[in-house]
C-alpha cells in the first residue's frame, strides 16, 4: 500500500503535545522508510534486499526499566511484582513532557497509524510517533495495517511515543537509569525513552492487551504461536524465547495464524499482530526455510554482522547479541492465514528447551499437569561464558510470559484451564532442548524429530499407542511415535549413566517444587498434586 499523499492533521500533533508539523512523515510505505533509513545512514541493505540495522546499547528488552503507572485504575488490579514495577503518575507527566520536548526538536518525525487484534470485535487502534524511520518500519511490519478508507476516519485509542535518543535523568524522572518504558492505562499511552530496541514497542502493546482483554472482554490473552490445519484444526504453541514457537508454527503443511501473541474468545483464536518477529541466530534455509526466505525487501533485521567484505549476513555470529531478530509482515510467509483467525484449538503444545536433558521430547499432560506446567512456565538456558558457570540455568516464567502479564498469573491459568476442560483440548509438553545428558554432555534434540512428533499429534497418530508414566514428573510418555527412533522417546534411555539421569531429574524436580511455592496458596488441590515427585 502506497499512501504518500496522506497527511496527519496538525491539530492531532498538537493534541500529542508536539510543537511543530514540519517534516512529519505520515504513514510512509516500507520502501520510503527504507530509503529514509539509508539516507540517515542508520542501516544498510543485505544481499537479499532486507534492511539491516543496529538498535544501539539495548539489543533486548530491559524488564527492570518497564513501569506501569500506579493510579486509581491499576492500584488494585495490577499484580505488582518484579515485572510490574509501579511508577507514580507525576513521573509519567515529567517523562511525557521530556519526550514531547525532545521529539518537538527533532528535524524529522515518523508517524504511523495501525491496529492490533485481527478479530474486529476487539480491534485496538494505535498511533506511534518516533524519531527513527526504521522503528516506523517495525511498526508497519508488526501491527495490522488499516486501509486508505479506514485511515480517513482513524481515531487512535492508544499512543506510543518513542524517543530512543533521549536519555532520562533518573533522579528527576523516577526511573532506575536513563532508559524507560512507561505504560499509563488512564492516559492510554506508552512512553519509550533511551532504548532503540524495537521489541519494547511490540511488548508494550502485548502488555496492555494482557490487561484489557482478560479483565474487560473475557478473552484469554496468550504468549503463543498458532497454526491451522487443512481440516480446520487449530494448534497453539506456548513457550519462552528460544524454545521454538516461531520455528515450529511455521509449518509448510499448515496455515500460520501468528507466531507470538493471540487471544482466545468463546468462538475463535485470533492473532494480535500483523507480522512476525523471529529470532535468527543460527538461522539456515534448510532448517527454517519460511523464515529464511522472509528476509527480503521490507524485512527489518536487527543486530547481525556480515561476512567480511560482503553484505551476506552471518547468522551464526552472535557477537553483538544472541538475540538477533527479523521482523516482517505475516504475508511474507507463503502459507499465512488471512485473516489471522482460527477455530477453537484441538491441541496445545507447551515448548521447553530443557538444557538439563531430563524432560521427554514429547509427553501427554492431564488437565491438572497442564495447569501446573502452564503456571510454572519452565525452560532452561545453557551455561554462560562466565568463569566457573558450567551448569544450565533454570528459568520459570509464569504462563510462559510473566514479564508481560499485568494481572495475577492465576487469572490467566484459570481461564486456560476452563477452556481446556470445556473444549476437551489435548495438551502436550515438547522438549526442544537436550537429550543424552545435559548441555555440554548430551546433544540438542534434532529439529526434524521434534517436527515428526508434533506431526504425529496433529495427524492423531499417537491416540492408539502405548504410554508409560514418567516416574518423577508424572506425564505420559509415548512408547512409539512415527518417524522417531524408539530409544529417543524415554530420556533416561539416552543417558550413558541412568543413575546420573535420576540424580539430575530429582534436582530439576526440586527446582519446580521450590518455584511453585509462590503459587501454592492460589491453586486447587488437584493442581498441587500434579507436582513432580522426588523419589
């Protein structure tokens, strides 16, 4: 869509607190945003035509610098914790004024109108104002795109003001350091200062939807990907970053509904976004062809390096960050579902990258076990480069998305549990991590084997096979699976020393139990009974 003649009314800029209307670029198409980025020498093109930029000091989210304004709306509804950090309303006004003054002095601004939620019943209109054309390109890629007719009468409900070049004074602004992302539900505004990481924009909108939809619309908001089979069957993939949500949902035999954020209503599943934001560390065309082929003109690649003397991206190079990313419109995926809406799911997959090599590559969960695993939100990160750190590190993130959940995790878990029971949804735990030993000893489970297990579920080929109960974690493990060697299915069989496996399993079980203590008082007895058993 090319709309170079559209202008944002001056009075709307004044309403945002901006002092001028000179050099304000409104609703530019991707090719013009790319040209503006190249003109400002903020990025370069790779050999496939994608725009490659660097986000500066911050190459990932800064969760300790994300704040929710504590006021009469949020005081008693937000679950205040290490992720939902309160900030006084007076500081919101100070930071907003600082950003308005900063943007008002910028030689150029880029403004874009878009919306979230593919189901029109829940559409949320968004206006983003920023100083960088490539952040505006990110917004084009990630938000749903209004038609020209819709833009004529567009009224933004939420506004994002993005000023990555503005460093705040923590003492004056009530922040931890010079950067901050601040959300006000009263003023329906997201303020981003001091960080050029585009994910702050995306996750800001996700956070507000995680508040609005469950609390006011009776819609379960979810950190998951979703796809749709030829028979109209929907599957959901929950998981933390790096567990395979984007990779496993981009199945050439199924239609992609979305790769990260969805809502579950009484009658459907819908995508919040209009694009995908995929990790591209170690990306190859062979393993992830849909993502690899989406890196073309219009895509925005973040924080990668080129092979020396070329414009060819070295996807194995994580020297800037392991969190290298690419954003692109969802229609860059050849089999994207349009509109991004699916039926009530038949199968749910919880993805975990277990670097301890303990959890089975596939297992079936009871409803109570599903709730226990959902509230736990487990994955494990590999050992770092710090001296003396040789063990993987467990990570528990409630509902597979704790940093983005303003409400108590129990609210989301209760809604999911009700829907699983009502619709008799089958829930599976998929370990995309290690087998044959922990990281450094064993090896990563092959992607083609994980795909074969998921395909077997989706084609209902595991309904008639025999299962065995995992002696520590209690889930049912299939004893055979089409396309998968039998010895792979029971992780204990893959370890050279089964007693070492038992020891590691007990250690991981204790970590689960210790983590769950904080939720024990708010869950039912049957969920508590689904905890692992240390034998």
